[in-house]
């Protein structure tokens, strides 16, 4: 299934995307008022939603609704850096030190916005894009092995790990430069894990104003999804609804010659094979 959140007359509502239409899950809101509650409901919740969606009428055309971030405020929004081989090579050319282990940072959950919401640069002068596969954790994972990591995945989304490159350099953890408000667009929906047989065989691309910038495949991950879940869960418990951004391929703006940073008016499109696309417009900075 493709599970989403949409604005229904000012009320955030869960839904299912089917054949270009949106099926409202409002009748199930008593049991599953939020996406986090649906995820935490596990297989029983999915079975109930699936059965309901099979016979429910279409509420609206997908093109007529405003999609919200599928998960609004997860407990954690974790992201790995330097996880595609060609991206590592372009980072080396910029003088970036490459760790010999998984390198993780937090994106503050307050940065999350929907698949078509605007991107506010804030005070950065070096706004950049990073298309990434985003994993949604389905049930608590603590010290799991890579062999059973798959059992803890609820589904997958598209993510743009929007980055303020100048602010990213202020701290070795990257957290501030990766967490500006509006710098975490995700969506357009969660594709449940049963519809993604192999998350390591997905083409992912980004475009700026229609121009191709990144074109990679998750088969190129240095540390694959199962490695990442096993590593993180060794240190702390991953909870239902937590998000993991799994890394970006080469082609980021800062690595171009000369660097090509985003500016107001630019439209960034990130898409992943089988998971859909998100598209966000950069606006003039607000609140300076």
C-alpha cells in the first residue's frame, strides 16, 4: 500500500493512494488518528486498513489534494553520510575526511515538511540538495542482526536531505547545517515494505529546474539498509515511526565546478523508482 497524509479542509487526515485517487481513512481515525499510531499498530493495523481500502470509495483525485509529510514528528530522524562510493570520491576532491566506519548525524524532526512544500533557505548562502531513500521503522529494533533487520521495516519514502553547506561545517556532527526549518521534505507517501522486494535495487534521481543532477542506484550503497539498522540498533533502540535517510549518490551542487547552490525560484525534484517523487520550490528567505 501507499499510505499518506493529506489536508482535508484544514484537518490532517490519513489516506491510501490508489489508481490516482485518495481513499480517506477518516472512518478509522478513532483507532489510528496519526500515522505513528498506524505504524505502531503493526500487521493488524495494516490488515485492517487494507481491507477497508479495498471497498472504500475514492475521496478525491490525488492531483486535487495537498499532501502532507507522511510522518509529521517521528521520535528520530537519522541520516548517514558518505554512503555511496562515487559521492565519497567527490567528497574527497573537496578535502572532506572520509571515516572508516558508518558516519551518522541527526536531522531535527522540526525540519520535516511535505512532498510539495516550499524550502526556505534561512540564513545559508550554500543551499544544496541530496536525494535519499528513507526507511520507516515499523517495530522496535534493539541489537538486531542484519539478517533480521528487514523484519523491523515498515516501509520506504523519498527524502531530500536539504543541506546548508556553510552551516554544516560549523560542527563535526553536521546536525545544525542539516536541520534548518523546511530542510527535510519527505514523501509523497510511505510505500509499505511488502511492495518493495529489494530496497537495494532502486534507481534514485534528482533534478533542479528539470536538469538532471543525481542519478544513482541503491545497489551502490556502501552500508546497505540492513547494515544501517543493525549498527544503529546496537547503540540505541529504533522505535516505530523512526526515519533513516540512507545516503545520497554523487552529483550534489557543492561538488560541481563551479559549485551550484540553490537559489530562490529553483525547483528541486527527487524521485525513486517505485516510490514516487517529491518536488519542492526554493523561496526567498523569510524571518531574517
